[in-house]
C-alpha cells in the first residue's frame, strides 16, 4: 500500500480556513439566538413595541411576563408548558395588581389641572360667538379660539372670565353677571 500525499497550496488553505470560520460563526450565531431566554426577551421586546401602537397599557404587562420567563430560563431549564403558565400567570397578575396604579401614574389629571389653574382659570377672554345655556360657542384667549360653555347668556364681543374646563372645553362666565 502506497501512501500518496497531496500538497495544499497556501491559498487553498486560507480559503478552506475562511470557509470553516464562516460556517462555525454562522452556526454559533443561530444557536445563540435559538435559546429560550433570548426568545422570551425578544417576545417581551415585541410586546413593548406593540404597546406604543395599541394604547391601553395591557401589552406592557405581557412584556413583563415574557422578561420574567427569560430570567427564569437563564437560571433553570423549565419545560415549555411551565414557561407558558409562568408567562400568562405573571402577565395577568401584573395587570390585575399594577395596571390601575400605572395608569394613574402615567395619565394623572393632576398635572393638567395645575396647568389649567395657572394658565387659564380666572383669566379674561373675549366671546367670538353667542354662548348660552345649551349652546356652546367660541372664545378668544391669548390669540387662540377655544370652544366654550356657559350658563349665562353671552353675546359676541363680550368679555368673559374662565372659571373651569372640561377637557378642551372652557367653562366661562359673563363679566356682566359678576
């Protein structure tokens, strides 16, 4: 039996080594993204992004549930059934216990009320149209027209005092009634 050796040129060796490196790198990349913690983290991130599209502060708590499972999977190796049960349990419990608190924290009317008190309440505006009981009109305040409501009868051009608001509807009172 004769042994025949093959001589590999240096360029073939480099090309072979490069291809081997690329194959191993791609295999490493796919394997690193196909483990449970990464998948649950990406699911949580998708829920977080969807929260910006679909308002209501519900999907955020599903993101929290997914991230909780991602952390769980880093330390333990639970089955997919346990992962799903933990995900849904954490999401539902956080919705039940924290949604109202988070909603009040994020969309508190206290800030807008303080702004209204400082900026509008007690200030004088000019009626731009007739305003009467049951008929809203317009007032001009600081160069901007606002929808307005009043229990008084107010004629066009009459001065009014802003006494409150209902969202963007100003509640006004005639200066003649004072």
